[in-house]
C-alpha cells in the first residue's frame, strides 16, 4: 500500500505591490493543480509581483515544473512578475540542471538546505 502524500498547503498575504504565496509540501500534478488555480484567481489582484515562497517545498515533479512554467507565462501575459523564493537545495539543483534558474526569477534570502 502506498504511503499517503504529505499535506499540501497554500497561504497568502499582500505585501505592498507584492502578493506572497507560502507553499508547503511537494508540488506534484495534483497539488500543482491546486496551486495553479489559486494563483490564477489571485492574478486579478493589483499586485505587480507574485512571490511563491518555496522554502517548505522539498520536491517538485515534472508536472509541477510544467505548472510553474505555465504560471510564469500567465503572469507575463498580464504584465506581472512571478518570483520563486527560497528554494530548498534539491529543488534548486533540479532547476539548475534543467536551466530553469535562467528562466525564472529566483529570490534567495536563505541558504538552501
């Protein structure tokens, strides 16, 4: 029997012209759909930048990466920025391997660990 997927949570708050979205748990196909829906609904807000705080995200699968790329495109088409903040080391390494660190705006305020 497969072990249950760890909980996935999304919490958000406005911070001036930024809308910060704290994400916790693995970003997989299912959780990524929830994240995408949440961000897409939030894009109607006047914020100019949407910051996904990924400090509590230990893993992003290929479907999750595809969803993040789609969110970046959706933000750009609305003249908004998508910023990925504080990636954990395994996620940061995966992004670097796929050269996604050159596509996304990364904001690292903590040492990845």
